[in-house]
C-alpha cells in the first residue's frame, strides 16, 4: 500500500505534465471508442440493410446452386425445408421463391433482369421491398399477372403504372417462356441492383413462366438479429443433412459485404495503431522525464535495499495509474458520445454517394457501444502505456546507486 | 539414244507427280472465302431441326430459315406449339426477337448478345457473326490432317486488332477438295478451347456438297450439345426484301 | 569476530586516468563502535563507506560484514543484505519528498515485508522516543534541514541494522543541528548498541567519535 501511495503521489508531482498526459490518453481512448462504435453501428446497419433488401440471413437451395445457378436446380424436398425453418427459435420470417434470369422488354427498350417469384406476405416478413413502393401497390395475389419493378428499370424501359411488361425466359424444360405482365407497382429501394435489375412476380406466375409448377428455387429466411446466424445455419444443416440442399449464411451469398467490413476494420486498426504510437511517444516522454528527475531518489531506494525489479514495478505502476485515470475519463467521454449518437443518430450526408454504392439506403448512422469494444480498447491503452513505460523503468533499475546518489 | 528416250518420259512423269503431290498450300484468306461460299453461298432458304440436349432435358425446334450472305437472316420456329411463330430477324449486328404469345418484338440489347439463342449452344452473337470469319480475322493455313475421313487443311483465324469478336482464335479443318468445313474450333482470349462444331452427313444439296448435320458442343460441360439437321436447303435463289423486316416477324401464317 | 573485516582492500576508478581510491586497506570494526573515517578530500572516505555499505565491490581484497563475504555475494543478495542488515544516512537528506515523515520511516520495513500496522507502530514509537511525534504527518519540504537529517538517521536505525553508514551527515547542517544530530546518534549507539561508521571532515564530529580512522591517499595511516 505504501508503494501504491508513493506511485500515485509520484504521478501528480508535476500536475500540469500529468494532466496533459492524462488528457492525451483519455482523448485518444474516447476517439477510439467512438470511432469503433460508429464503425460497428455502421457495419451492423450495412448488414441489416443488405440482408433485408433481398438476401435474408440464410438461403437454402439445391446443393450446388450457389456455385452454378441454373433454373433447373430446385429444392428437392420443400416440405422438409419448411419444417426445418419453422423449427428455428428466433425466426422472424421466411419466403419460398422462384428465381431466374430473363429479358424484360417494353416497346422502347429491353434489359436483362432477375425474375423473382414470391408469395407477397411471406416475402414482406423477410425483405423491405414492400415498404419501398413509391407508386402503385405492393404485389397483390388477387391481381392477374401483376409485376413490381424498380424505378430505374421503369425509367430504362420507359414504363409506368398500368403498362405491360414482357418477360422472356428460358424455362426449366428448355422451352422459351414469355409472358406479359401488368405493372402494378414501382419501388425505389436505394439499392441500384434492385432498382434496376429486379422484377417481382407472384410465385404462381413465376412458376408458370419458368415451367416450374410446384417447385421452388430457394427458401430465404430472416432472424430476429444477425448474431444468431451461425447457430441457425448449424441447426438447419443438421436438420437437412443428406437432403441434397445447401444452407448458406448471408456472408457466403454476398461475401463482398463481409469483405468490406473486414477492410474497413483493417483501416480502422491502422489508424488506431498510428494514434497509439503518437500517444505512446508523448507518454514515453512524460515517464522518461519523471525518471530523469528522480535519479538520486532511485539511488537512495536501491541503496536502502530496493531491488532493480522492484524499481521497474514502481515505474510501471506509476504509468499504469496514469493510464487508469486516462482510461476512466476517456472511457466515460467516449461512451457518452457513442450512447448519445446511438439514440440520436449521426447524419453522414456528406458520404451519401459512397453509402449508396455499398447498399446503404439511409445516410444516418447509429453507433453502437459494446462492452467488448469498451473493454478491449481500455485494455489496449493500459497495455501500451505499461509497455512504453518499460524503457524508462529499466533505465531506472539499471542505475548504479553509488553514482545515482551523486546525481545533481 | 534409246535409253534416253525411254527415261525422259519417266523422268518427266516423275517430276509431274512429285509436283502434284506437294500441292502448294493455299492462301489463308482465299481458303476462308472459299469456305464461306461453300457454307453460305449468296443466299439460302431452308428448313432445319435444332435439337438442344441438356442433362435435364432435350428439346427439338423445327424452323424455317432465309439468309442473304453476309448480313441478313430470318428464322421462324414452326414447332413445337409453345414456340410456334417465334422469329428472329438479323440485319447486320442487330437482332430482333418476336414472340407471338406476348405479341412483342424485342430488340436484343448488346448486353445479352452472349446469351444462348433459343436456349441452345449457339449464342446470339454466333448468329450475328456467321460471316465475320472472313472479314474480322486474318488467316493462315497451318497444316493438313485427315479429319472425319476427309483430307483437310487446317485454317487458323486470328481476330484483327479492332475486330468486335469474342473469340481469341478459331481453327477450321476444311476439305481440300471443296473447302467445306469438317470441324471448327473456338478458342477464348486466353487460348483455351471452349466450343467445337462438327460438320457431318455430307450430301448433295443443289449444286454442291453440304454437311447436313452440324453439332456444337461446349468443351468443359458434360452432356450438353446442340445439333442442327437440315431437312431442305436451296442456294442462291432470289429472296424478296420484305422477308427481312419486322413486319415479317409479326406475320402469322 | 569483528563486525566489519576489511582485508587488503583496493579499489581503483577508471576514468580518463586511473584513480586509485583505496590501497590495501585493512580495517576491523567491532560491534558497538562509533567510528569516523577522516581525511582530506579525495582520500577515499566515500569509497570506503560505499564498500562497507555493500554498494560497491573492491578490485582486490575481501570484505566481511557480520560474517558475510560481500565480495562473494551476488548483487541481488547484496541488496537484500543492505535492506536487512545495514542502515544509511546520506549527506543530502534524501528523504522521499512524496512521503511524509512517518511514511519515510516505514519505507525500509515495507520493503522488508513488515505488515502495515506493525511498521506504523514502530515508526511512531521511535518518533516518540526522540520527541518528534509532532512531525509525523509532515512532508520533508515542511521540515528544517536539521529535522530532515534527524529523520534520516531515524530511518536508518528503525529496523535495527547491524551497521549504520553515514557519509558526511553534518555537512549541510549548522553547528547546533550538527550537535543535536550527533547527540541522537550517540544515544542510539549507546542504548541500542548500533554500530556507526561515518565519514566526516567536521572537527566537531571528529571530537565525538570514539574511534578515528585516518585515510590519506587511499591508505590507512
């Protein structure tokens, strides 16, 4: 306890210097916590956006579909798949779909599209397309051959509500399929891929177009939160083992999202590393100075019988105490900022273009504070400070008492 | 003197024979043009059956076919019932598709030119560039070989620098006697062989020999091919211009 | 057996030139001695004290304190030896500025592992003996030079070492304070039998020493 008191009082011997050092540490940590929180929140939103715009948390297809998609590859036993899905604990919704490529055309123009056949209310529990309808209405099973298309596709084909949309496909039996649909709804999701490339039809219409009566290309499902994906995937895979299906989580279906997150994280760590190095230099300077100012004192301590490793411990303890104060203050500031913006939201309108490119539909980011983030950042700071203090500590421990006592 | 007289004819004859045996290799472009003429002439009118085979299904389309070499063709499907009346019109590098069921003429956009034509192993691009082999490539004769029982030249065709072709190279085995192709190999830009077309069942069609059976097979996929069998074919008749119009696509017969 | 046995001890400092600080010094100290090492500047007083204090090693010769051969002991054990068997009083007061008087006294016992309550009690008791309890909570910068030095002596003897080494303990004191300091040291020597070895060139101090060791040019004369 005596040495703890001594270390603590040593820290505040030069109040201004220590305050500045503590300020540097706490600002560095606060910055770290907030930026990490912003990143985490942003990534989570990205994933949720992507997952809820089309791909869902998990997709189930016939085995081999993902590597080599073909309209002929349909789910071998849809009833078993449905059963397996319904057994999941935190399920929010699922949708059985028919998917295929087609040529959409109007009198003016034609374009390659992805045709998606869905059951509207099933689909609305998985994706948010139904909320993105800007003209007309969402698919209605009571209508005759309705089609829901994105605003960009409508513009490309120069079609409006009520116009006919022709879709040509190669059906599952090899024949050429072609049908005319009525545009009953136009949506704008913000995702260029959806708005330009998707045509939503009623499931029965898509099945008939592709000659897939009673069959489905995929089952996609949404959980209550993305942290449960791995467990759900494992459960489904076990349940459907040997049934000739593949159960794919969203990050396999669209790896670029995960890749982007990892790249973003990598950038973040580089920035944090640079920040830590800069702060470390400052801390090193502070502790070094405090050691040089106490050469005679260390001489006395070691003359009295303090061993070198005890001297090291004292110096490192002083550094650690400095760090702890900085961590407490920085942690509080960083958490406060993060929590505030977590509920108020932070408008990143200036980065709107980039956001759209990676599938974000809104420019408001909600940072996320996690115990892990807070804990790891704090520990990292503590570790770095203690590591940096080793150099001055060892220097002090290596002083020769006889010479040190004579030091001015 | 007697000996000399007997030997001179033998020598002369021998010389002639040797000269004929080492028949000069033809000029590449020349050979390509001859091959094009042999296959397409000035115009064609015919009926054919196209069978597309996949692991999961096999389908045969019957069609009528009109073409003016090098840049106009018109195809109308006559059977089966689902596709009956579907037509393809090609003028230059433009292609239109008509489906009676949806009563719509669709211009095939450039982005879909590499998609299969009517689900077969021929792409839209293949149909549009039938004669581009002469115009868009430079040719050399690389050797000779007996292919499918016929004495053939191997013609190597490399795309010209700015030519709008998807292939890195093509090779054709053409018959020495009449430049009819027996095999055509399609290589991608990395030099990998992607598709092979075999020309078989050579019969007399009008004034020429003609392979009545064409089979296109992708190299890296199992159990997939497209076979074209000509049922009737006449060459070099005059074809009225109204055939190659969008109105003709929409005409019901 | 003498408490301190130095045999033929020599030490040379290698700087720009070789400076022989001690030459073949042989010295014996008995327990309870109150001895002063005297001599002109550069005669080797400090070196002798450093060697006796296990703070340095001789180039040749042996040093035994309380039976332990210092020249054959590794540095870590020497530190332990200093901690438990020796006491030091420094010329410039060398109290820890961040600790108050009683805490300064507790420093060495704390290093020794003595529990807080015990060492606090011992320190306070010692202050009481010398009538300095009112200084207990003060920081060194609140004390006079004489007071600081007396606290320094208390710190040195609190754990009842065998030997206390004091390098010019009165050098920075006026004569009154020097006298008071010597009184205290004598008292402790007398009552507790603690051996004192100090260096000085203060005649007042020399007077009070019961034994004088004269050094000249590194030799005992």
